[in-house]
C-alpha cells in the first residue's frame, strides 16, 4: 500500500468525535507556495526590461520568466519524486549522494567540463541549461551531516572519531568551493553542517574551536583577496564616491531601490532601478526590487513567509526527534537552517547589513539549479512531516 493510501486509510479510520489531523503541514505548504508564486511574479517584473539593453537584446522580454517557469515546473516534479522516497532510503543514500556532489564540484574545475562565467567556474553545461553542483551539495550536506551524526552518536564527544572526519569532509568541500570561487555557498554549507552537529550533541569545546577556525579562515580569505577586501570596505562605506561607482555599485543601487519603495512601494512593475541600474536584479538582488515595488510591506511579507517556513521546519524536526526518528529530525532541521541562513544572507546583502555575496533568495530568485534543489529540499521536509503524521496515527513508515 502506498504512503498516501495508508495515510488516507488512517484518516478515514479515525472514530467520530476525535480530532482529525491534516495530511500535511498546511502552513508550510501555503507559505512556500506563496514565496514561489511571488518569486515568479517578481522575476517577471525584474527581468522584463532587460531585453532593451545590449547584453540581453537577443533574449526577448519573456526569456527569463519562461525559463523560470520551466525550472519551477521541473522543481515541482522533482519534489514529487523526492516525496515518494522514504526517509530511511535517504539515509542509505547519504554517503553516495555526498560523494557524487563532491565529484561534480571537482568536475567544474576541469577544463572542457566546467563553464567559466566572469572568472568563476561554477557550472557544468547540460545542453540548454547549466547545472550548478554547489546547489546539489547543499542538499547532500543536509543528508550527509544528519546521517553522520546518527552513525557517530556515541563518538560525538571524541576528537578523532567524532569531530575530525566531519572537519576533513568540510575542508574538502571548502577547498573545491573556494577554487571556483563560491564563498557564499561554502558559508551556507558550513552553517548547515555545524548546525546539525550542534543539535546532534558535538563536544562543546570542539564546536567552539571549529567556529573559531572557520572565522579565522574567513578573515584570512578576505585579507589575502584584494577584491574581497574591496567589497568589505565598500560595504562599510557604500556612499563614498569611489565605492559607489566601484565595488559598492550594486549595494548603493539596492539601497536606493529600497529607499524609493518607502512604506508601500512605487507599484508593481514601476521600479526604476531594475532598468539596467541595478545589476542582477532578477537573481541576487530580487529583494531590492520587491522593496522598491512593494515597499516595506512587501519586504515584511517575504520575511514573515520565510519565518513560517523555517519555524515549521524546526517544529517538524522536533516532532520527529520526539518519536526517536533522529535522522529525519536532523534532516528537517538542516533544511530549515538552509532556507533560513541563505535567506538571511541574501536579505542582509540587499539591506546593507552584510558584505555583497553572490547568493540567491531561496524559492524566489531566478536560477535553474537553485530553484530545483530548493524544491527538492522542500519535498524532503514534507516527506518527514508526512511520515511523522503516519506514525502519530499508529501507522508504520
């Protein structure tokens, strides 16, 4: 009997007068669906004027929205496939999936395989699309870190058998990502992994040491990279004339867009900054267009929707762990941290709270690999929730 059939039978078997539990977390589904649809609308608004410029003159006005719609449709189909796979199977696939993602990260650095864009090697051409392995690695990191924590539970307080293997795995991922370079993706993956390790009960001293080492590496990378230093100093003073026309160009125009939006925005489609003033308005800086066209109210709506997704993710994880489904619970927590950390970094960059990083807004920004992997992660989170509900009804998963 399929999971959905078993679930339906369990619902129908509830005696009259008892509380009927929903088949899935509707708050999570509604919030995520709203983010997807709002993202589709804002990508259309942010990209429709790009065809007027020389860079995208041959693309047509509907090029980006059509591709984004196709990527969303593909992501929904992929999420439905993920939804049919039991969590116990994901646990068995954890190590192979991580190794596949690691090999693909290395493949982008091989001449003739990886594609270079603006000096970065982050994509593998697959016909009409470009696949970004770092997005797959985020999903792999969630599953692998959860499986590692469960397998090494009795050694989580030990250095050699608990802390060191995961530190080496993160080091290998970090080395490949920094060679691309993709510091933003590395920050998200590290946040996912160390968050899951912390929830899994890693030794407090090792955890603090890992954070100190990562912070030191981050500061060292900034110091030895002139362009990263320029971004940091530009972030600290974006209105300096030299910075405003240089490293802080995107940030300054993002702040201008948010300032123009005021409380309720200039109106949907009426953004000025998206007309070739703000680079990457449909990807990394989509939030700035939301702020300009929908104002403070639109920004707060997006923040509240992400807060609901993250809160429901942590609640689903807590329920799973309470039923002694540790792997499933840690996976749910990992997906929630993924969406929360990446959304926080993207919004922080657009609002001038963090230095500029090339990270998209989950579930909203234009991008094929990103939106597909986001929806796969969402499908995995919903799968954990459905299995929780089946078990709470007395069923088996």
